[in-house]
């Protein structure tokens, strides 16, 4: 082998950022699906009552890092007054089980007394972020991870383009995206005042929008829609709409949410799993890596029912390819890690690692998924130990 080819060969990336490579994401959306109807998935999943057992169950499955959420609408029911009774037990339980948490501050929800379109929304979120960070600091939390606002792009589309949930308007998605970026940036700066070493996972869907063979003239539109998935990250990084105040150091860790239906033909035609146009996950990851050159977390992924274990294997194989190609993937997080009604329609979401709690507060372990998870954990551990 020539010296040139050795030099050009990609160096395998070895993840080191989190306590565990395979992680779990708890459902914690607090969106209002209709005005006045608040969804609280921490309650609907039983996680509020089973918090300690849930954290213990993850550690038992060798999951040492998880994503969970502080419920802003409960903490700041009254403007500028914070009640931490729903959050402090989470800090205590995480410490008890030595579980590393990535804390979400806003997952599609916010206090009822705020108008999301006003400057006061950003100001309140900034103060809330600073207060939460200070509380964690006072509680002895070190080396924290945060997600200020979950899925800015998706929230902007669902809440302000198609009015699925709050703020229940249409054709204002770009405006909401800019507002949520402002709030995220304000929160990042506020948290860094307390924790200069804080790390931030900025989540959004990783998708493929392709041109259908029957409609080749749509290619410019499909390409534009595909590129639009990067807008929020570009804003946070200060590459787009610089007046918002973004900078490269604010795009810390892109968090990529990826599911079986994250591929479609422009404008909204589903792409079946075996279609020749379907781009593999490792290629989508390479696109994101080439754009940002930042460590990335596959922050949500999962499938339902009998597909959950095969999906984890497929995703893991693609992640292995990405790591071999030198792409900095720091982890894979299963969502939802506990069973819950679907956030959009109350339909039960079958197939999570841990089922709904029984009357004694015990969750059933999804054996097939647990076996697939353990198999991948062992494979990744061996691979990471190789020179």
C-alpha cells in the first residue's frame, strides 16, 4: 500500500463525549395540540411516578446517558416565579443512579402566560435557562448537557406552518424558526454564564427529500426542501440570518432525529423502505458532517412493534460505517425509551425498550429490543477497543 493511500485513508472515529454510546430519550413533549389542551408526556408515560425506577432500569441495560426534560410550563406557572418541585427529584434520581442527563428546557411547550411571538418570550426563556442552570450548579451537577429548544425546525413547521399544535397558526414557520433561534441563543449564553463548560445538543430531524422519477421537473424544489432542514442549525451557527446573533461556537453538537419515515419524495409522497432512491443513513450523516464538522448525536431513533429490533440493527450498522469513515458520531439514543401515547393522537406507541407501568409500577422489558441493544453495545465496545 502506498504512503499516499495510507495518508488518505479515513481514521476511525472513537466516541468519547458521553458516558454511554447507546442512550435513551424519555418522551417529554408539553405541546398544546389544541388551544387549552396541554399534552404532558412525562405524565402520560408514567415517568413522573416511575422516575427512580426508570433511571435504574436504563442503567441496568447499560444505558448511562439519557435525554429528559424540565417542564417549563409547570416550573414558571407565574411569570418570573420558579417552582422546582417537578425538576429537583430528577436531579436527585439521576445522581443516585449515576445517570448522565441531557436536559431539554422546551419540548414544544411553554407557559400559558407567554406570547411566543413577543420579545418577552425570549427574555423569559433566557431567565428560566439561567435559573435552571444555577439550580443545577447549586445542587452539585457538573459537566452538564442541555437542549434549549427541541427540534426548532419541526416545531416551526408543525406549530406555525400547518397549525398542528401551539402556536396554532399557518404560513408563519420561518418567523417562528427565527424566534426559537433567538430564544435558544439567549439560553445558551445565559447557561454559559453559570457553566462555561456546558455542552449543547441542538436537535432537529435528519431527512431526505428526493425527486420522484415520475416528476423530474420537481428536482429544484426537492433540493431546496432538502437543504431547508439545515436552516435552524445555520442560524444558530451564524451562517444564515446573522442578525439573530448566532456563532459557530453555539452550534455545539447537532442532534439528529431519524426514523423510518424520514425519507420522502417532494412534496410529501412517502418513500418505501426498499426504493432505489432511498439514501442510506450513513450518507445523510456524511452530508451533515461535511457541512458542520461538529460532533453529532443521533438524538432520537426507533421503530414500532416487531420492527424495533431490526431497525436498531440497521441504524447501528450505518453508524458503524460512518465511524469507520471518520465521522464524529457520539451516540445513538432510543426514542421513546418508555412506552407512551403518541404525542400527535394519543395512539399507543408500541415497541419501546420499557413498556407501560403495571399497577405495581413495573415496566415490561422488550426482550427482542433489549437483546439487539446488548448485542450492539458489545460490538461497539469491541470495535472501540481495536487499534
